[in-house]
């Protein structure tokens, strides 16, 4: 894998982790395009490290508040919102990992993501702010996050949509979605590191890993800030249309044997 390919994959990961169009689905397509289907777990880990760094920087003040108040409501909301993903991940991770490697369902998953985004954008606007989020809201949003274990189902898309369904205002839905990504991405990195320690490591040069991590972090930071501001006044439907087009294209290519 060249440094240019690593740079491009980092851009894909950073942008699509937080823009609601599915990072895993796009990375699968990007790898396939470059012929890097087997370039693997070590790279994935560092790409996720990059996006984790991005969200930690954006939410540094929020995280400092949580550290100072570990038994406060924000900490409880994050814990409750993460429980569904932990349960699904531990019970079904191997199944969904095998699905992710084949890519056989990603066209349908893009279409599903678009449907959820379109429906969420069509509901009556809510007005809940961060201080108004209930534990029931957090659990509901966490359940949607758990569904994003499918490779081309967007985690950010489903959690933002779930927030809108629960009548959070649009900015808050995005803000809480990205905050909730911190324990989820962290947990994913821990699982990936465990597999690396067990010996499942692909040969990727240090230079390529550094380039991928930096580009993922920088693009992730941009995507978080941009998406929160975008949703204040603009629609999710443009992303729904995009993933519908992409999903139909993937299904067409699969049927014609292109990949």
C-alpha cells in the first residue's frame, strides 16, 4: 500500500465516520478500488485512532466536565447509550465481521441508511437540548447505534436519526451522536488491538500508517465541526439520496459481476 493510498483511505475514514454515509462501507469500496481487500486490521486500527483523536479534540471541554463529574448525568447518558452496542458487539461480532469481509449486503445497507435518514428528516422538528436528554432517549439512540454493526449502515446517520425521532433539535442530535461515538470507537480499537496481539497483523509500512492516521484525524475533525453546523439549518435528505445512488450502483455492479 502506497502512502497516497493510505492518505486517501484516511480521508475516506475521517469524513465518512461523522458524515452520515457509512465509513465502513466507503472503506470497503475504497479498498476494493485500490485492490487492497486484504489490507487489514492494523490499518483499520490506526484509521480509528485518527478519528478518535479528532473527536477527543473537539469534545475536550465536554470530556473534562465528565471526568470532573464521573457520576453526573452526562456520564450516565454515555454509559446507557453504549450498552446496546456492547451487547450486540460481544454476541454477534464474528457474524457481522464475516458479513463485512464479503461485502455481499452493503448495497442494501446503503439503501437502508438512506431510508432512515429520509424518514428522520421528515419528522416534526424537536427542541430538546443536551440538558433535556433523558435516559430513555440515550437508550433509544444507543439501540440505533447497535444496528450500525452492519458494515454499510452509518453509525452517525442512525444515531442522528434516532435523536431526531426522540425530538432532539438538529444540532443537539449531531452533537450527542458524535459524543456517543467516543466510547464506541474506543471499544472498537480495544477489540482490534486484542486481535493484533493474537497475531492477526498485516504488513503495512510505518510511513503509510502515519499518513493514514493523520489524514483520518484531520478530516475527522473537519467533518465533526462541519456536520454540527450543517444540520442547524440544512437537510439530511441530500445524504439519503447520495447513499441511495451509491447503494443502487453497488447492487448493479454486484449483479453484473464487476465486484
